[in-house]
């Protein structure tokens, strides 16, 4: 699986981030797309990105 495939997966269902290989959970672009799709995806991101201002703000801007 490459980055393009991982992006397509999380664009369809952000929570699928949990099933991706760990190295994708560290890629800001993939995590951001997952969070845009489903804010709860943030819990599956690498710890370094859980503190990323852009990603966290995106999570809180979502309407549930």
C-alpha cells in the first residue's frame, strides 16, 4: 500500500486510520484527511500528531 491508497481509504472512512500501518499514522496529510472525515480518527493518530495545532483545530471545528 502506498500513500495514495491510504489517503483514499481515510477519505471514505476516517476511522479506517486505525487499520493502516503505523507509518501512515505519522503522516500529517493522511491524519488530517482522516480527521476531516471523522474527528474520532484522531485517537488513532501517532502521538506526535495528536498535538499538531492544525489537526486538533480541525477536529474541534467539525459538527457532529
